[in-house]
């Protein structure tokens, strides 16, 4: 699989690397801290998992949070545990692009490079966000996907085809998660009279905090 990717997309990936490297040289390395920061934000998808958990704490955003969390889990399993091990594509800095990599001070990784895990995670999160929340503003998250993808290529951590693969995996993961989430909430609504299901649907952190504050005020008044 790795050989097929290299032979099929070799010229395309190499051309993109040349363009990005020329950009890095002409910019005098000024873009390097920005792209390193962007990549750091996407490390292991931690910030997106945290965001999903925050959404799940509030009744109004719970469905979106569950969808995002599920999309991240599916994306991580497919990209990092299955495809990376199955494809086994060598990182570009070990396959002829070491000088480009040294120029930008890229970071080493002990995993294979197809697909891009960073891009998979942010794409999964942003597609879930787009599906479940207000589309007037949620579409802006896709600029983050583009920025993440460019950062991974700029730092010579991934080929452009790895990034495209990550985008596809992330999108599919989010769509699958959406239907799974829809089924979960169908069951919760069906059995909402059950204590557990009712709490899953109705618990809200703001309401819980407000109730606690009211109880504390009543206790002080007494």
C-alpha cells in the first residue's frame, strides 16, 4: 500500500513539498513558529476531546458533543490503530526530504505517516461541529482544517496525500458518528421515563450549579 501511494502520488507530493519549502525559505522561517503552534494544538486530538466533553455537559449542546466525541474516537481508531499500521508509510524526512525537514526544525515521530492523525482529528471534530451546530458560523472551522493540513506538510511530517487521506477519514468518521449519535438519542428519548435516560437527556451543568447555589442560599437563610 505504501509503495502504491508513493508511486501514484510521488510527483504530486514532491511538487507540494517544493512549493512549501520555497515559501519557508522566502519567508525566512517566520512562518515556522505559527505552524508548530498549530500542530501542537492538534496533538493527539486532546483539545478536541476536551471541547466535546464540555459540549456534553450542557443539554443544549449534548448531542453535538456526543457526535464530536464519537467522531474523534472513530477517527483515532481508523487512522492511528488501523491504517497507519496497515499501510506503514515512511515519514517524508526519512524518504528524501531530510534537508527540508531540518530547515524547518520538524519533529520526529515513531509512527507511520498515512493518514495524518492531526488532520483526521480536526476534520472529524469540525465536520461533527458543522453537522450538529449552527452552520452560519460552524463552517469557519474548516479553515482550521486547512491550516492544520498545511502545517503538517510545512513541517515535513506528512505528505500532502497523507493530509488528504486524513480529511477523508475524519469526514467519514464524523458522518458515522452522527448516525450512531442519532440512534443513541432515539433510544434515550424512547426510554426517557427511565431515571438514567432522563438524566442523560436533561442534565445541564448550568442548572445543576444554579440549583446548588439556591440550596446554599436557603441553608444560610435558615
